[in-house]
C-alpha cells in the first residue's frame, strides 16, 4: 500500500485537516492548522505536492531537547512532523521522508471523523 494523504476532522470540531500516513500505517506529517472545508484541505495537499521543491525546512530544538520539523511555503507553515526526534539528523531524515512520500502518495477520497482522546464529544 502506498503512502496516503488522509483528510479528517474531529467529532467536536468543524475544521478539516490532512495527515500523511506512511505505507506502514504510521503518521509522518500533518497540517499545522485546520481549514473550513474538505475542498480546502484537498487543495492544500495538491499545493504541497505541486510545490514540494519550493518548501523550506525549519528545524526546532524544543525545551525538552527534542527536535521537531516544519516545512513552509513562501514563509507560511504548510506541514509539520508528527512527534519529535531525539537527534537532529533523525529529524532531518523524517522531513526528507515526508517530501519523498508526498510526491507519490494517494489521496484518500473519504473524510474520516475522529473522536479526540480524553475529550468528551461536543453535544450536537
């Protein structure tokens, strides 16, 4: 199974997000901010794939001495790693993995709804 962009929302929120899931089922990256519609999330994925060569990588050392990565397009954050890394070199590798997988990843046509862990669902 190839890497897949999965579009999703949380049951207690109307925003739509995307995440890139590797062939082994682990999350690689996610959208740093939600958007209002499924189509906007899909367009964000299309833009990243089309302009992957224009992305700028930003690595950050956290207060806990862990590394996190983010990629920006024209100075705006468009993707960030899921989780953090113990070494800078692993963080750089995780970011390169995202760029490589994004080019060939399929886009799941379904919108998935998740329930936030530890948070009660909002009454409807």
